[in-house]
């Protein structure tokens, strides 16, 4: 009888604890790596100096125009309100543009964690780069490769 009472108390204590592990693997941004090709056709990292990066859907400059940034790998947020996001990347001698489409899946893992939004099926409608490869079309924190490789020749 004593063990039954202790078992009921322990079961009650553990059943009332809330699982606070709400760490989602989903992210709301695209990761990019800039690349070029050497004389042998092998990929090499490329760095570009951008004056600013703008997204009309975000209704803001993602990088401020008051400081030039040199980047070879970067990430940009997608619009959670729409299924399309445009980006305009301004540098001293060119303007590059990208338009991405995607689907969003909302799910509730638990009432404590709330809604988790997953971005899947990433695709491009338009881009002005020399070439582009979609490496991963689902946006996840656990993926070590970029979502997009942009080639500038």
C-alpha cells in the first residue's frame, strides 16, 4: 500500500510538469553563399560589397544604406504574411534582384509552445545572378549547407 501511494504521488507530479522544450528547428530566413568558378570550373567563395539590401514585403532596408558591407555568406528573412518575397541587392555597379515563392505549414506542437511555422518548397521565380542553385528548399536550423548558392562570374 505504501508503494502504491508513493507511485500515485510521483505520477501526479510528473504528469503536471509542462514540457518547456519549444526549440523549433524551423527558421524564417534563407541562407545564401556567394560563389564564383575558377579556371578549372571549381567553386570558390566570392565576396561582394553591398550598399543596401531591401525587401518590399518586409517594408524596410535589411541592411542600412549608410554602411557598405562585404559579404560572402548571409541570410535574409522571408515574409510570413505572404507566399512570395522579393529582395533587391544594391552595390556600386549593379542591382541584383531575387524573387522567391514558398509554402507555409502551421502546426501546434503543444499549447505551451504555440504555433510553429515551417517554410517549404522554396523556389525562385526570378533572379538576376549569373546562375543560382537551390541546395535546400526547406528552411531548417539543422542543415549545415546554405539554402541557395548564388554564382557571380
